[in-house]
C-alpha cells in the first residue's frame, strides 16, 4: 500500500512539472498590464497571441511572427526571454549528435533559439516517449548549447 501511495505522489509531481513547462492558457486580461504593454511594444501589432500562465509572475506570449516563425516571449521579474522555435528540418546536427551521445534513445520535443539579456543560446527540451497507446514524454531534460553547438549544461526535471 505504501508503494502505491509513493508512486501516486511521484506521478502527480512529474505531471505538474510537465504542466509548468506548457502553462495554463489565460486571457490577456489575466496577465499583468506591464507584460501586455511590453508585448505590444516588442511584437509590432501581432494579434493572435496565446498567453500562458507559467508560475507566479511568469507568463509566456506565444505567436507566429511576420516571417512565419513560431515565437514566444517569457515575461518575468528577472527580464524578458525571446524564443524563436526551430523547425525539425533545421535542427543543428552538432546538437542532435551530442544529445544522442549523452542520452541514447532521447528525442527532441522542442528546440529554440533563446535570447536573454542580449545573450543568444540554443535551449533544447528532450525526453523519452513512452506508452502503449498514447506516447507521453518521460525523463525530461532542458539542455543548453552555445550558438556554435558547444554544450553548456542541462537540467533534469
């Protein structure tokens, strides 16, 4: 009985970590006004915005920019991150090869160029796809790379 209880708690905690990455969809009226104004200043009139509540005072604004690239701004008290999502066919081979060498069997869930405080890096969300009927992501990690493909660090969650 104790093992089942521990397993249930671990399962709930892992689901909350994955939920925190994608966040809860919210209206722009639920977003702090300063973030909405910053978004309007940065985005040059983009209308179709998917606002997500990530954590206390952390919100993502996801949209497609004028070039057709999926883009996101993450607003937090620490500053604003800009993310440009990379299509799979354009993934840098050095990064993909490094991921496979470090974690065989892991797949890329998303890869984006990240700009924070005028520093540009690649950030890659990787994990294993498990499940018989529905493929769920497990053993998730965020891996950080320099723009030349040099590995920086990784965070397991």
